[in-house]
C-alpha cells in the first residue's frame, strides 16, 4: 500500500553519522531527552526551541560532527513539515469553520435536545468525539466547556458526570485519530498507512472512550462532587449569528474526510490491484491531502455560506485559523528534526538490539517510551514525536496493520497521566474550578485510563491481525 512519506523511509536507511557504541548512544539519548525536559519544565522554554537545542545536544553527546547533526535536524524538520504541515493547516481551517459558523453548536444543541437523564453522559461523548475529529484539543475544550457547564447547571447534573465524558472524547481523538498532529507525525515517522491507522484507531477509540468516559465518570462524580462554577460560563461562538448550518449537513461535512480515507483503505484491502480503475480513483480522493482539501472546500459552502458569511468573512476566518497553528507546526517540525537526528546517530539499531535482548514486544516498548516522555515533558505531541523517532526502526518488516498498531501504541502512551507540567491539566482545573488534588483524581486518572485501555486493545488487535 502507498505510504505517507517516501522521504522519511529513504532517510531512515542512511548510514549513522557517528561510530559510538550502544552505551554511549544510550547515554546520549537520555542526555538529549533530559535537556529537552529541563528546558521545557524548568526554564519554561518553548517546545520548538527545546527540541532544537536538544537535537544539537543529542548529536554532541553522541560524538557526531556538528555539521552532520545540523544537516540531520534540518532534513528531518523539512521532511516532517512537508509530510504533515499542509494536513495540519487544512484541519485547522475546517475546525475554525466548524466553530465560527455555529456548526459545532448546532451538533451540540441537536444531540442534547434528544438526550436526557442517564443518556446525557453518552451524548457528551458523542458530541466531543464528532467535534473533536477536526479540532485541536485546546480548541475543543474551549468550544465544549460552555456546553458542559450549562448542561450540568440546568439539568442539575454532577459536573464530573458530564465533563469527564466530554474530555475523554476530545482526548481520545487527539491522541489516536488523524488528522491530529501527533498521530500524523507518528504515521509519517514509521511509514504507516493513514487509512488503515484511521480505521484501527476508531476500533480502539470506541471502547476506550466508553470506559474512560461514561463508565469512569460515575466514580469521578463520587470522588469530586462540585457544582459548575458560575463565573466560568463564557459566551458561545454562535450567539451573535442570525442563522447557522443544519445538523445533518454539518455532521456530513465533518465526516467527509474520514469517510474518504476509510473508503480508500477498504478498497486497497479488497481490490489490492494498483492498476484497477476503482483503486486508482480512491487512491486519489482518499489521500489525506485531497480528502481534507475536499472537506474544506465543501465546508466553505455548507458551513460558511450557510451561516451567512460573506466572501470577506470566509477569507478572514481562513486567515485567522492559520495563525494559531504556527507554533504547532514549528513544534512538529522540530520534533521531526529530533527524530531524524536520533535515526542518523544510529539509535535505531540500538533500539532493535535492546528489544531483541530483552524480548519486549515492539508495541509495548513503543508505549513505554511514549509514557516516559509524556510524564517528563507533559506534552502529548512531544511524546508522540520523540517516541516515534525512537521506535521507527522497529517498523521495518512490519505489515500494514502492524505499523498502524505501532502508531496507536505510541498515541496511547502519549496520553498517560497528565499532571502539573501539562497545559491541559491547568486548563481543565481552571475551567472546572477544581483544586490540584481534585484535578488529579479526575482528569489525570481519566488520561491514565485512556492510555492503559488503549494499549490493551492495541495488543488484543495485534493478536488477531
């Protein structure tokens, strides 16, 4: 099957730029990651700068020439941005159109109008999962928090009973499902097929979000029983609009890229003939770039024009959607540079030797590495990027489904136990008006459940695929 990035695979085959032994390489990796962790957590340096400095430190500790380290970093940065940069931008545009047009509010209001009582936590999971597909996690939180607080207040529900399912839906989408930046970079790094990863990601996501959302929220509501804070209910995005798009057309627009990519993956599996006319068509329309571009073009009409946006307003909306992702693109790119530096100094062979000597399954090793980096840095994206670079060599010789599961194992590990070094931790704490201890007992435990349940289902799938 076609892979997302040919350049990454070609780069992976390059000769190591240092002759250091495994012991020195191991120390260099730990030191490089320690530099990144220290700069992010202690000195509060932006992750882009931390990853850049950490990459140079990694090469220096490994004894690699400075010019070779710089070349590895810049080539990795360029290849990563080339592979996923446009996809992240298109996803940001689609998410902005969904929010500003009132389409997200339309989905929320329609589902809530048909749900009540015990069904409400399940409705919140559904809302968060659908809206979370094209939106970055932080944007999704800001969009859904008003709904969570209003539902909890007006329906006299426990805040945790309503809030945890919504947060679980957003978090699972963020960690496991492309086109979110983390999964996209991991797919790019290990050479996985995006359509297959998306399909298997949905298989893993459904039971994971059920367990971490509606099921866990019962216990979270007992541990932390607090009312919705009055002063944190902000204005909803669509309150100043005279009209907004309908429910059906909004859901269809959001799901369009997902459907196109899944159709491509299905045809590739069933037909498996590159010369077949149907497969040629689906390979084009189901490619990530075309699928997301088609969704954005459709959204300009089904969401933007349906909300009464003028051409100028549409242009302004698209422009505003791109500015906030500059930092994300830089972090993702620098992460790709760090990954390529890891590969070029020969860490890949070291990881292969380690996994063989200790008989640790590749999927579990990938999860453990992502967990360690997540705990240290607090960033799911940094954990995904770094872990993908470390375990990329393990993908050599893997089948299409195995490489997809490797991506999901990394994604699951990147969500483990969010705590005080994670911006999402403080965002949830402040919006819900909780103490640090209450946030750990609810949000942090929920993230850990997602991570553990996710890797369990990934391992179960590996037994049957």
